C-alpha cells in the first residue's frame, strides 16, 4: 500500500494514506544530551515528507531549554489526495552528566500546530462533499533521555510520554461511510508512549544523525495514525 504522511510538529507529523486517512505521525524527538552550562545543540532533520529544526541550550549547570519546529509537505498522490501540517514544540528541564560520557535528561514539553488532509478521491462516492478535514493539535507531556556521548559518537534512548488532543475540527471527509470529522471528535484525546533510538557519528562539532522511533497509542490501538518513524539529519554541538 502506498502511504502518505502529513504531520504537525515543534514538533508533530500528520499523514494520509492513499486508501485511508491518517491523523498523526510522530515527529523527530529532540535529544540534545546537554552536559554543561552554555552548551548549544542544533539539529536539522527530516525525510521525504517533512523537514524539522531543533535546538537546545544549557542555561545553568543542570537546567536546559529546547525548541522544535517542523513543516510537513508531502507531494500529493496521483489521484490528488494529500495533506500538510506544521508544528512547534517548546520544552525545559533537567540534565545531569552521570559520568564523563553518560548523560540523563528529563524535559517537560508543550507543542501545538495544525494539519489538513484532502482526499479528493472520496468525492466520487460522496459528490456533495469536498473530501477534506482540518484540525488544531495540542501535545503536552514529558520526555526523559539517557545516552552515551563522546567526541565523535553518541547514542541515546528516549521516550516521549504525551497527551495528544485535537480541537477546531472542521471538514466533510467521509471514508468507509464514516464521517471523519465525527470520528476525530470521538477520538480527540489520546495518550501516547513513543520510545526512540538516536545515533550520531562524525566530527567533534558536526555529526550525522539517524533516529528511529515507535508510537504506541494506549487510548485507541486502532487510531488512524502512523506507528513508526525514521528521520536522518545533521547535528551541530557547540560548547
């Protein structure tokens, strides 16, 4: 099955598949592994459907702030189905170098954005509709990180634990004879656990980053969302 993604972010990603709508795709997690006051960590990442920018800064010896932003603009399918989204996320929290190379972090995160899906192919069966749906998104939660960091390599595991909610849901998309606006209203609040693995390697200041993650929806296992994500990017670190 050919799939289409469409996320919000500062982080979030939303998607639509060629044969089914999707309302959420997890975005890249911001895992800076800050170790000291004044340290700056920047990342530019994405895939064929999205581009994201992330930043973090150590404001004291144990407190850091971070911010993410993303645009999700996959190409429309041949039948005209598609979508787009945008997302911003802000966070702040605690970091602690456990040893010279091992770091623990925990951030509170707050993200918001919007998305739109247009499945014009559905209007053939439902000619009185436009085949679209839009909504605003709010994501609030925590994200602990634990990782190894050296001069030329780092690796970390993280877990984003959040509540994802939808508001201002509009549209007339009908799929499988179900009004998707009503479907999203009935599933407007979702509790997610999203573990991820981040690996970086390269030079002291610039490294290639690869991140793979999974999204588990504990509120509704059948919610119309993508469950996995893979992004590639460049990470910059300055003390």
